[in-house]
C-alpha cells in the first residue's frame, strides 16, 4: 500500500534522553556468572551489536510521564498553542496499563482542550510511523488541521527481568540464551512531533514535508518476536533474532523497490537515510541488500540502543538538532517492526 501527501508538514519534533547511562559492560558485569559458566568473552555484546551504552529513566516512570516530557519539549519549539492541537495519539509499545488509553494521561498532564480527542496506536517498533501515516491521511483529507504524536518507551523493566531470568536459570545453554539476547540491547527514550497542514506551519526552522509512505507486511513472521507481561507483572520478550533479521530485510528489500517505484526516485536522489535502530549487523545487511550508501546513514544505536517505537523518530529529531539535513534534501525513513511490517517514509526539508 502506498500513500502520497501534498500538504502535510512535520512542523516540530523533539525528544528526551533519559539521564541514566548503562553501558554494555555494565550489563555483562551483571551476567558475569553466566558468562563464566558458558565461557562467553566479555565485550561480545558491544562487539556484536555496536551498542556501547543505552539510557534508562531513574526510578520508576510511566510511559505517559516520558511522553508528556517529550510533548512539553516539542510545544516549546513551536508557536502552536495547546488549543490548536486537533488530535493526540500515543504510539509506544509501553503503556501505563490496559485501560484507559495512555494518551488519556498525557492529555490530562498537558491540560489539552476537551475538544482534542485522543487514542493509542501501537504496532511494535513502527507505532510512531503508523501514527504519522494515520494522522497524515486525516490532515490530507481535511478532517483535522494538526495532531500531536507522542511516544515514551521504558526498556529498563524488560532489561532487568531478562538479566534476573538469565541469572536464576543456571541450566541455560548457549543456544537457549539466544532468545533473550535482543532484550539486552533495549534502551529508553521519548519523542513527540506536531504534524499539521502545511499552510498552518508556525515554526520557521527544520520544517519537513511528509511526501509519501510505502507499506508492506509479512505476517508469517508474527511469532518471531513476542513480548508479554508475566504472571508476576514483569515484562518478558523472546526473539528469534536470526530469523527476524533475514525475514525483515527481505521484506524491506521488497518495500524499497515499491517505495522507489511509487515515488519515482532513485537511490541517488536520497540525501540521508535513517533506519530502525537495531544494531550494526542489521544496519550493514539492510544497506547492502537495498544497495544504499552507508555514508548517508545517520544512527543513534551506539549510544541509545534499540528504543522501540521511539528509535527512528528520535534519531530524526537528533539529526535535525545537529543540522544534518540541509534545505531541500530528501530523507528516507526505513522502518521495520516485528509482526512483520515495513514502513518507508519520504520526508523533505523546506
């Protein structure tokens, strides 16, 4: 499926980096007994993933609190008033609870208008991009003028539960621990963006036009990465990383061909690329398979790890903050999420 947009702008985008830094060495030190028993070399986590550290929130924090902080940051960057926001969407994997929508708490925290509806939209690591797709369609159709999309991920409970599980189950083999390896790359963060019709743009710096989105799915891989809440209310996830990697990249390759055909572009027309922030192996295989120039890539995974739905939009926010993207340059956002889905978006600075 393909979508074209003529009048949708990413008016403002902002992020929050949690203050606690947890290195890959710190994670391995907590698993020292496991490493010694299985004769695993220390440093392998960073060597295999390229992730030297990830961020964590101090103490306990709800996803709505992280999302609220990101929303407050984006509202500081724009002339949009809270009453100008026509819709609020919360798009992270993490939620405060099953009911009500986490967006309700963000709405209350921000004291948005009673005329601003809200809902949650979740699709693993693609939630934020899916929210952009849905919001952009509503803006293009003239149903709304603007929307605030927020996402707050807290990966520390999953990381802590994984470390505890690996330490307690002393009979696990090298093969058995592979299902938990992806959990050790998880980080935390928050991001928020205001999308609006282009004639409503109030900000004058780092405005992006959302030009197109290409979507492709392969639900045969829906069991390759599964997360849930355990009976003792902990977060758990098991991933067949190898199978997920290969199926995801194969799907991305098909979607990239569809993306280029639909936008009538060639790879050389793309000035910058940002992919979902998994790690160095995923990035290398993805760019090689798609025939993309790795020099055009901008990444944050070395110091943030995999932050779920936050990863790609937060990396875009950092790139804009560092003035990586120049006026009139085209950037491709390459999203892949467990399930499996691929979303690729074309944005252009203007």
